[in-house]
């Protein structure tokens, strides 16, 4: 995997700005951002599937499995956020 120079600069800036004693707080902050992103992605997928089902006039075939997985993803992401 190749990372661009901008990611290296961001990582270097974070390494310089945050002392080792501040690492737990930074990890918690980045983990919270991941949880928020997970919640937003789950909501977007639910929105897209619902819109596609309405446009087709039928419910998607594995709807129950999809709704359970999406709801749990959103719930876990919201708790993490």
C-alpha cells in the first residue's frame, strides 16, 4: 500500500504535537471519529437501500439480514462515537 506525502506529513505533525502522555486521549479521539464514520456509513446504506426498494416497488430480497446488520453497525458506531 502506498501512502502519499500528505499522510506522512500529517503523521509527523501528530507525532511532534502530542507527547506520549497524551496518546490515550488521541487514540480515544481517533476511535470516536471512526465510530462516527461507521454510523454515517450505516445510515447512508440504509437510506440507499430504502430508496432503491421504493423505486423498484419491492423490498430487497435479504431485507431482514440487511436491516439487522445495518442497525447493529449504526448502534455500535454511535456508542463508540
